[in-house]
C-alpha cells in the first residue's frame, strides 16, 4: 500500500470515528459517552482510538474542531458589511450541524464538566480564530480599517447573541434580511460604521 493510500485510509478512519462520537453523543448523552461505545459505532477496535485520543471527551473535541467552520474574510478587506453578513450566515448554517449540537451539549453541562467546557473554547473556538463576527472584525482592525479598541467583548458577542435570541424567540433561524439588519443596526454602529461606510 502506498503512503498516499495509507494516509487516505487513516483519514477515512478518523472521519468515521468523528461521525461515531457525534452520533453516540446524540444517543447516550455526555455522561455516558465511552470509548467502547464510540469504537463499536465506528466498527473499529478500541485500541485504534487510544492510539490517538486519551478519552472520549478528547475524541469529541477533535470531532467538533475538525468540522468547525473557518471564516475567510475578503482578502482585500473591502467588504466589511458583506463579510459580517456571511459570518452570521455561516453561524446559522453551523447551528444546524451535529457539531453545533455537540458544542451545545458541552456548554449545557458546563457545571458538571467545567474543564471540558473550557477546553471547547481553547481547543475549538479560539483555535479556529474565535467567534464568527469576531474573526471578521479582527481581520479588518489588523488592516487598519477599524479601531481595535472598539472591538470589546460586548461588541464581539452582539451578532451571535442576536442570532441566538432570534432563534429562541421565533423557533427558527434569522433570514438573510434579518442577518443584514443585525449587521446594519447593531454591529456596524458599534464599531463606528454605518452601512454607507461599511466597505472599508
């Protein structure tokens, strides 16, 4: 078997294990997640898991990290409004995924598993550049288009908080028009930009 084929086989195994841990979590919950259950669902030996991960929670964090979306702002940094809307749309799409459900399960039990919740931020959210709109805002600030002092923790959370509030209140994610309203009426004013000045 060639090195490329071996690597591909290894990638396929990791992918199947990631799918298995997410499915197992959805069925049994965080407290009953075990290496045995993940291995059985992935149809692989438990030793295969222990070669790479120390615990079922490590497998879970790796699966969430692997599928967590990465925001890619416009290379020329000339469409702040559009990049913010796309970041929120990416958040909405992610909330429908198994990895979002897994992240919610961890945060929902943060009192029982505080170290796991902390690791979710450290190994997934922060490792992937932070939250959705925060990545965009930092990108523009680094290129001199925004005052970094305006990107406070509150401002960093505005877009995501409003998306989640709408989803809870309406029992449905915001539409594209509503995402644009969040950007125009909340995020841009918070960083000193109106829609007419949002291109730079």
